[in-house]
C-alpha cells in the first residue's frame, strides 16, 4: 500500500473513532429536566429525551476500547503491522506446517509403496482427487476427461505413456509438445491430400486419389514422428493418428488447420509446486483413472 493510501486509512479511521467517542460521551448526561420528550409521537406514544441506559453506554465504551486494542495489536491502520506482527501469510504458513507434521508420516508410508498398489487404496484416491482438483482440474476438467487441447486422462490413449513412471515423469518435469506448421511446405493442395490420408487412416470416406497423394507426403514429412503407420510415438509425444482420438478436433477442417498452422501444447512441471509424496499420490490417482477395476 502506498504512503498516500496508508495515511488516508489512518486519518479516516482515527476521525471515525474520535467522532463516535465524542458522540457517545456528549450524550451521556442530560442537563434538561427529566421527563421532557423529543416531540416525536408514534401511535399516541411520546418519545422521552433521556440519556442511554448505563449498561448500554458501558457496552459501547468497551467496544471502542476493544477496537483501539485490536488496531494496536493487528494490522488495520494503513501500513502499520501491529505489535503482534500477525499476517495472513504467517498464519497460513503456520497452519500448513502443522498439517505437514500431522500427515507427513502417513504420506511417507504411501511414498514407500508402488503406485500400482496404492492406486487401489480408497484413502489414497481421496487425497489424489483433492490434489487433482486443486492443481489439474483447471485444464483437464473435474472429471479428468479433458477438453479442446487438453488430453483425456481416463482412457488408455497417452501422448507420453501411461505407465506410473511415465505419468510421474510428466508431473515432475512437465512436457512441451510442438506440431510444426506445414502450410508453407505443403501448400493448400498438399494440406487437402494429407487431410484425406489422415481421414482414410480412421476408415472415413475420402477421395482415394487425394488419400494416395497424402500417404506419399505423410511418409516424407510425418512418419519420423508419427511412425509410417500413423500409430504415433510416445517417446516423442507424437499422438496416434489412427484411433479417432483427436486433441484439437477430428473434423476435416480441424485436421487441416492443425496441418496448416501447427499446434503447441505445454504441461507445466509440478516439482516446484508439489512435494515428492504428493506427486506420488497424484500419480496413483491419475493412473487409477484409466485402470478402473470391474
């Protein structure tokens, strides 16, 4: 807070406290004769002009004194921090530290167990679901089914692999995916041919001549990442192009746009945000999403 606004808060608060204190004490006693009225009449009942009852007066006085003590002890007067040195951040960190001490032993016990084992533990899945909701649901959705540009984590189609080790590596280090733009290389006719080939790989009706020309170009430009048969390569994060699962849409126009302009995806690293035990539990939860029993 700037000095101007700090002083503004201090002055305004001080004036308010002084004003209500003066108002309270100025009306504590009444010099007029007892029994006088204010002149106000409500349904034939006149309002007496009497001072506040003593208990009410002392209640207000205690409130003012308590307020002054609070403003001295806690931050409330601009940039003044209070003699107790309390802050929201400090209280948050203290409570987090207590929770860490309370649950650390339990999480360490889970950390020592394989992901496949704890992925069947209901307690672990509850913790993992909360971690997912706080750190992952913004992109992948509360149900983990993803959305446009964000992978579905509940199926068995994985860009970088769905083993516990692969999932944990993704969480710790993040991933950076890049599909280069081919518009300037292929031209619009080449984009049409390549699109036809990709649709043909998914058993969709296309012009055979366009698909054949696209297959030739696919082998020249795309097979190095997506493999000659189009089934993808998890080592490179290259998706399977034959199973009908599309990260940016599988319509003819969507595929053509991906080829023409390219795509860029980024999974942020969580190593600096989550402790090792939390990442282990989150890995188990994500792993469980695509390994439902029964």
